[in-house]
C-alpha cells in the first residue's frame, strides 16, 4: 500500500472472558479509523475472538485485506492462550541487569532491528515472514 504509514495498535482484554476492555492506536497512520472499529467492538461487548474475525472493506491500495484491529486481536489471543509472552521495556531492563540469559525476538522490519542495540542475542523475523518458525532461526543469533 503506497500511502501506508506506521501505526501501533494495542488491545486490552479480560484474560478469562476475552472481552475487549480497551484499545490504543498511536502513529502516523489512520488511527481514528482503527479507534472507530475498536469503539464499535467495545460498544457491542465483543471478545478477542470476535475481533479476530472482523471483516472490513478491502480496497487496495487504500485498505489492507486484514485490518490492524484484527491483527492486534490475533496477537492478544496468542498471549491469552499462552502461545506468546510479551515483555515491557522495564521488565527487559530488569532481566538484563540480573544477567539473565535472554534471546530477543524482534518481529519488526530488518532496518528497524538494525537500530536495536541490546547486550543479548537478537533474532529478527519480520511478522508474516517466519517461514519455518522462530525455532528454525535459533542458530542465527547475532
């Protein structure tokens, strides 16, 4: 999408029921449109699983096939199901300070990963391009 601009979307939900409790959108992209979608989900007391199935207009080059809200819901569902563990910057700093043996998986674009300077091994697998999965890249630590 030639007009695409960066946008960070975060959803918050109740871990037990999956009910969406809040949303945050930050960036140069169309945050207002994503918040409109999130507001509708909140109004109808939607769950993460409802949001994963949101099917909005697909009109290349103006809108992606899968909305950012649905993508955020997929990531949140992975956390709820225990398939993925997130970490805050404060938690990362504390774990690095304790000298824990860490492997940092960066799912951003390669050029963004190059800006990262951590004192632990970093593997870059851009989202949507994991191929054989993250385990296949363990031998490529830097």
